[in-house]
């Protein structure tokens, strides 16, 4: 493979999975002030419900469910208020 870069080397263009949190941030980016905060909270709450439904469907319980929801949301999800 003369003249070709090593395709096995990791690059900066590796796709990053879009999480529910990132999606919510993106959908509220054009909003401002209280409207932005309200819509972000609604989006995150709905995303958490979606993640919870997914965990229930997969019969995940206990700490594993908490971890699955956190992973589904995209990391350190805030605790529901």
C-alpha cells in the first residue's frame, strides 16, 4: 500500500454518537432566555422518559437501570427534580 495513509489509524473524523442531551441542546440553540430553559427542560424530561421506557422494555432493574438511563441520556444525566 505505497502512497496510501494507514487507514487503521484513528482520526479526528470518527463519528460521535448523538445523544439525547446533545439533540435537546441543538433543538433549543436558537431560543433565548426563559423560553430556551423551559424548552430544554421539557426536551430533557421527555428524553429521560424515553430512556426509562427503553430500560423497562429491556427488563433492566436496579442500579443497572439507573446506569442504562444515564448512558441513554448521554453521560451524567441530572437527577430529576
